[in-house]
């Protein structure tokens, strides 16, 4: 596998926003839509990697979330698979309910209400863009296959219009079977040694989504967020600093390290630098010496050792924010009770 499947950083930022906003904030529906979109892509990619592992005796590599410069713009591919004979572009969908596909009209409609572009159009356009990129960069033509993968089990695909649903649109549970069919199609085809160079080149020039504008895109200001150390068990309950620990006034849970999660949220929302004054506000603790001790013992790097002391946080996006995925799972469960 060339590019391991990773938790999208924008997803972590969105979850940190949600964890620190009032539950009735007007941006919550928009926030949930964005979170759902990233969650679907993330777990869709994980599903693909799992089902690839079920295909025996094949050297298949997967690359996820590519965003490639082309003619002054960018084109994106959810997943690109490489064998030694061809490439496969996969467009991942996580819609639920009744999905009507009208290839003749070029639309996909969810539950008779929301319309989207036909995903076959999307994935074929990506294939055309990849072919253009290959040509512009001096690579020979290589075979490119396309698939559309629905990852949610709660879906019913329906035909709308005279054209049958394209066989390249499949459920994730059919992926291993479908990909095996494609492998057989290329059984006697020649290998393409250039494919390794092509993949390395794509990874090198990949331009991840710039999430610096995510804050403004959602429509938030710094004043929207609720300061205070959040209890991990009680939704929207702010913990109090009592006798060297944090205690939830609702469930009475105590946790000496609860402030660390709140600092991680700050890192995702506002950036890596924090002062004692900012930490006092964000942790909702007014005592300067307590905050100094908490920041000092949290392993933060001091940038300026004077009255304007600034602390630099440095967290691993792939290891240090699993709690946010757990938070999202609990929030969804509470919503559906």
C-alpha cells in the first residue's frame, strides 16, 4: 500500500467544532452534513482496504484522497488502485435510503428529494482528467477502470429512466467479486512498468485539501465556542477544577487529565500556540499558577520564557484524536435514542 488510509484532518477539526458548540447552534445541521461527508469517505476507504485484503495472490496497492493539479485547477479521486497492468478509480458514496439513477438525464436522486450528479459521470470525468495528466507528463497511455462504490448497507438502488443501472455501480459487499472480474479481464494483458513511477509521481504532487478556510466556510466565530473542560461521559457538561482534579457536576466523574483533550480541541480550532491567558479562558480556570502547572506538565514547548510566555502544542493527527471519533459515535447514539 503506497499511501496508508488516514483520518482526514478536516474531519477532526469539524468534530472539535461540534464538541465545543452549543447543541442548538444554527450551524449544527451544516456541521453534521460536513461531518457525514468526511465520515463516509473515511470508512469507505477502510472498507476498500479490507475487501482488497480478501482477494488472494494479487499485488494491489491503494492510494486514498488524491487531489492533483491540472491546468490551473485540481481534480480529486477518492481512491486509486494499482495492479501491475492497470489503474482503477473508485468514487465512494455513503448515501442511504432509495437512490434513483438516471443515466440518460445524468442525475442521482436520494429519497425522491435531493438530486446529485450521476456518479458515473463523475468517475468517468476523473478518468479523462487522469488520462490528460498522464499525457501532459509524458507517460504512455495505461488502462484505467472506473467503479462507483456505495458503502452504506441501508440503500436501495433504483433505475429512473430507460437506461439500466451501469454495472460499475456496486455495493461495497460486491467489491471483491467485481474487482476479481476486472482482474480476469486483464489476465493476458501486458504489464506496465511505468505504473510504479506514475503512482510515486501522483503522491509527490498531491495537494491535500487546505482546511484553513473551514472555519469561515462553516460560518463560525471564536465567540461561538463554549469554553471549559468537557466531560467525556455527559454531553455538554463542563467540569470543575476541584482539589487537583477535574470533576463533572452532573455525573461526578473525576479526571486529572481531562484538560488535555480540551487543549487538543484548541489546537484543532485555533492553532498550535497558546498563552496562559488563553488557556485560563479556554479551560475556564482563572488561577494563573494552576494553568502554568497544567501547561508545563502537559509537555508543551515554551517559545518565550518571559511574561509573554507562549506554549507550542504538537499533536499527531493520526494518533492523538481518536477520542473525537468516539465522541461522534456517542453523539450519534444519543441523537437516535
